């Protein structure tokens, strides 16, 4: 005999399981077909192209540049410029990814990077503080900025767009105050080597970015906390019903964004030896473009670290190629915007083709 209370409880459990299943499907990306074993070779090829179409576009773009500027594009120095100069941007893009992957939005991570870089150069360059101590202070300040965002957004419920936009402006002003609105440099060869030391023709900073993205991808795909993050990003209500501490994960995403943005600032200072606090905002668009462009590769329709890794160097290849052809100034912002739209459109059309094929099977 089944009591009414037991029937309601069983129904609630069924609803939660159904919601979790839907959240898992949403985490794959809207409209992304679930792979089925035993598909035809054509289906497998179409699924593969939907995941890696951007790499094909990248190769075609490189071939075009090589044909138009063979003496400048087809050089080792160009290869090193593409893969060896974007590590701080990659770290910054991952900082933005930390919140986007859980369904949050942060406009302050570039300003946090600027604050971190400013603290390092001012303490070490102007006040002769030990460089390690300066980096620790920079990380602590960045984590505090992330905690500030988390408190107002997660605890008080203020919209993230308003909070992070205000935080970005405030941190920019604080950075200018600390540096007296001046470009500050730091001369420390040992510190520079943590980013510039050459390994197989590329600086150490490139490998830091690769390890960061690979580690983040492993966290999301193979760990319980990673699965919780994906569920929170797909459907907060269902994740909460499943017993996941949604607000804790949301708060930790802002702390993680602050910490990774701080590392981006430290890496930037180590790479170029100085920083202009007023230039922090110029890094925001490239980082966001890389993150959103990353949704068109590896896991289409889903924010993912390896997609972000690929998109950073895709964008740099496009910009550098145009600069080698003589286009300067405006080309960087134009390419970031138009390249993002074109690549995501291509990935969307491919996914629509996959859905059509699956529906007709």
C-alpha cells in the first residue's frame, strides 16, 4: 500500500531526476546533439567538423597570409610572436571564463588584472619592495576584489552587470591613484625569466597558459566539483534541488576570476617589465572575444577552456597577419568583433546541419 505522502515524495524525486537530466543536456550546449554510438561515417565527420571547424578556418587563414606575405608571415619570429606573446591575455580570458561557466557575468576581471599589475610595479619598482612580497600583495588585493563582487552579487542579490561594471571603474581609479597615473616599470631580470625563459623556442609563459587550460578542462570534465559547476551553469534551480551548494559555487567563481586575473597581471609585468594603469580596459574586449569564440570549438555551444586556448591564438594570427600586410590601428578591434561573429555563425550553421541529420535518422 502506498501512502499519499510517499507518492508525493516519489513524484518529487522523479521531478528532480528529470530536471537533472535536462540540465545535463543543456550543459552540452543548446541544440547540440548527443553523440550516439554506431553512427554513420558521415555523421561522425559532421560531428567532428562542428567541434573543430575553427581550426580549419585558422589553417585557411594562415595559408592565405602565407601566400600574400610569404617573406614576413612564414618566419620563425612570426610563429613566436603568435604563440609567445598572448599568455597574459589567455590568463585573462580564463579569468572571464571562471564566471561565465557557472552562468555569471563579470566585467571587472580586466580591471583586477590592471590593479594586480599596478601593485607589483609600484611596490617593486618605486618602493623597492621584494618582488615576491609585491606579488603576494597583488594576489591578496585581487582576491579581495573578487570577494567584493561575490558579496554584493551572491549574498545581496545585486545584478552582476551593475556590480562588476562599478567595480571595474573603481579599480581603474584606484590603480591610477596608486601609480599617480604614470606608467611604471620594474627592472628585475630574475623576475622576467619566470615568463620569458625560452623552452623549445617559446617562452615559459606559453606553457603556463597551456597547463592552466588543460587543468581547468580536467576539472570540469573529470571531477565532482566540475560536474557541479556545469550543472549550476545549466540550471541553478535544478542544481539546488539536487543538493548542490549553488551560492558557494557562484561565490567561488568570482574569487577564482580574481585570482587568475591577478596572475595575468603578474605575468604581464614579467613579460614587458612595466604597466600603464590606464590601459587595463583595452584588454577586456580581446579577452571576452576569445572566451565567446571558444564556444565555437571543442564543445560547440558551451564555454570551455581548450576552446578559449585555441581562440586566443586564432585571433592573434588574424590580427598579426593583417598588420604584416600593412593594416594597423583599427584592425585589431575590427578583427576581434568580425572574427567572433563569423566563427560563431559558422559553428551555428554546422550544428544546425548536425541536428537535421540526427532528426532524419
